[in-house]
C-alpha cells in the first residue's frame, strides 16, 4: 500500500507541474501530459480504494 501511495504522490507532482505550465504559460503539450497523468492517477486511486477497503475488514 505504501508503494501505491508513493506512485500517486509522484503522479500528482507531475500533474501539478504540467497543469501549472498549461494555465500560466498556455503550454498545450503540458496540458496533454496533465490529462494523461490525471487518468493514470484515477486508476491508482481506484486501486488504493480497493486495497484500503480490504485492509479495513
């Protein structure tokens, strides 16, 4: 579970950097990277939820 949290944190950092580049500088490529990172985070967060529920039982 620690690995999963570390992966989410890493992806969030990349997402935040790229999203800021899009918003502040109008960088379209950074926007595409941010969207891709958000989809990857979504998958990992769903997996985290599944693991968290299982460990709570």
